[in-house]
C-alpha cells in the first residue's frame, strides 16, 4: 500500500439492485460485506468504512451512498475503494471507465474489484477491464429489454401494472391483479368529484378535507393496510395537497377503466418518466367497479379544463370559462364590487379590459340578465327534447351533420397547410446543408439560419398528428342528441343555475355586442352552445339597465 493512502479510509462499496437480487444469495449485501471485509483484513487495509446502496440500479451513478463516497473522496478522505466486482461499481461502461481511469487517479485513489482481478496499482490486471465493463452494460441492457417486454405483454392483456391499488380501492385477495371497492375511501373519492362538479377547485377541496380531518391517502393506506409510501408523514395525517386532489380528479381508474402504458422511461440509463398522450395508451374499460358515472366524469373534466378561479369577493364564478366574446373569442370577465348590489355584477370582454377599445368592445352584459337567458334557454331546449323527442333528434342530426362537414373541411384544409409547410422546411434544410457543405455560408450562418426552422419543425411534429387525430374524431363523431335527451329526461324541474347544471348542459355561451353600443334598450344576441348538440336557435333579448 502506498504511503500516501496511509491513514485514509478504505471504502468498501456494496450495491444491490432488484434485478441483481434474482441472481441469488451470492450478490446479497450481507455476502458482499463479508467478502469485502475479509479481503481488507487479509491485505491489512486500514480504516475500513462501508458505503451501501441497496435497491439501486447500476445503470445510473446517482445513488445516495455512492455520491457520499465520491464527496468523501473529493475531500481527500479516501485512499482505497474496493468492490466485489466491476458490476457493483456500475453497469454503464462509459461512466465506469471514466471513474476508474480518470476520477479515481485524479484524487490518488486506488481501486480494486476482487472477483474481476482488477487493481489500478497493477497495470497488467486492467487489460480486460473495458471488455468486462462492456459485458456488464450488455447485461443491464438485456435485463431492461426483458422487463419492458414482460410489462408490455401484461399491459396488452389488460393487467394492472401498478403495485398499489388507487385510493378508494383495495386489492382482491381472491383474484390476483383485481380491484374491489374500499367503501370508506370510496365515499371520500365520490365526495371529491361531487365538490369539483359543484364548482370547487383542488385547493378548496383540499382545504375542506383538511378542516374536516379526513385522513390523506398515504396515511389512510398505511393505517388500514400497513402499506408504506415514500411520501408518508405521520405527523401530518390530514395534509391533503392540491396535486393529490388533481390526480384523483384526472384518474380514469374511478370510471372502472385500466389505463396502461401511461408512462415510460426514455431508456435503461435515463429513468425519468415520459408521459404518453391518451391515444397512445392502452385503455381497457370496465375492468373493475366504477366509483363515479361517466356523466360526473365529463362534468368534472370540463370544470378542470377551465381552471376555475375565485374572485376577489371570495365567491365562485359559476360561469368561469363558459362565457366568451363573439368578436375576439376571449373569455369574458365577471366584475363584482363590494359597493354594488348583486344585480350590477356584469361580464365584459377580457381583451377589451386589457387592450382597450382599439382591439375589441366591451360586450357588456349583467350576470342577472345572463342567468335569466341561460335558465330560460335550458328549460326551453330540455322541454323540447322531452316532449318532442323524435322531432328534436331529427332536427339535431340534420343540423349537426352539416356543421360537422364544414368543420371537417376546415380541419382538412389546415392539415394540408401543415403538411405543405413540413415539405417546404425539408427542402429549405437541404438547400442550407448544400450551401454549408459547398462553403457558400459559414457554419455559424448555417446554425443561425437553421435554428428557427428546427423549432418550427418540432412544432409541426406535434401539430400534424394532433390535427390528424382531431379530423379522425370528427369523422367518427355521431350525433349527441340521444345523450342530451337522456339528460333532459332526468332533469325535469330546473329551478336555478348551478355550476354542475351549467357544465352538464352548456358547452359555451357566446355574447355578441349590442346592436347599439351602451344603449339601455338595445337588442343583444346571446348564443348558447349546448353540450353534444351545439346551438339550438339564437336568443334575441332586450335588456334594461
């Protein structure tokens, strides 16, 4: 042993991943410790200290105790590092070689891999080390490929890939992989969806559950089933977070569906999760009992889409995101003031409020007037759907088919434009590359000119599939008249407007400017777009100041 390493730590590094555990007892942490300790004693290495990472893959070097060991090395505390074999240090050949051949010598550290007969003080023992590292990386790559194949096979069969049951469910002890309802937690889930459908956002719901001392999911699961979680904090049992509520509201499992392949990792080296679009996921419907209905789910998703915000008067705007300007298409803002009675609450165009009359006009309409118009409209159209069901369905189907054809033509034109631009960019890149190769432009000029085109290409890669998908959905769309009629038959006595009722029947409300601006008695058109069926005639009203 060199004199420079005397008095320094002899670091005995142990690592075991879940995959390595399949190899049996020989790779266990306990055995690694025994082998390393005996080797250090036999060779009279001083100041033995263990560094252990249990359950960490060798593909990544972002391991807690490995990083602690590197920190001690950089502080000059470590003289020797010993592992059972090269694979315990890591299974990434490039990074493993970098540490052994550059990082360790940089800090004067001797490295030994016992079973592979590697010792950096003996140059001859290191000749085969690059090949051994390469085989170690092949192993982890092959293991990753096999695991991915098994997971995909399970996903394609509709088996649940998650190890934990979603909050509101528990594992069926009599049927592996199946879920059954946990009634106590299910009641909380249903309440969360009901509160959201009634107009409350995740932060409000979380605050209410916390005030009512309802156990948060991780604590509830731990107390009832003994199942731990990395986020478990027993000191705060009622700590509902906004993200927890949002995740529940967006989880299709509560519809009774199993959604597989929602996330993947980029590679066996990069463990960061990548979320897939829903159309790329594997969806299996009715795999377990649903906690909520499709109707409640649809209402909640529409509410969530609009990201409802509270007003300065701490009151919820029940129309949030639904009222839009007919001219600029922006959402309209609800104005309330402490000094005014509720009858003076009114909507104005957001663009007009922010940018002035040069861009758009106010489109002023009182909330109470809008309430009357919308309530009367819902009552009228639902009554028509109930009392003249066949005629109503025929009318909607005829009108809707014409609207769909126009929208499909519009979307197809936009799709053709995107594809044309994609071809143009490819031609531009070819010319730029030729100019660069032939020396007509410098490398810096090529990079500058191509940068904006690259960004546009990336946008097109996303926009083109999205547009194609939208066209496919439109072409496959059938009339929603039956759905609307079914809802109309359930709501026969509508007395007041609620956030839930609005999202159940209304897609959006388009407010036009008055025929004569600022006139107290001028006519103003309010266009109500009903969910599934669109516009059923325009409503021309005369409003008083």
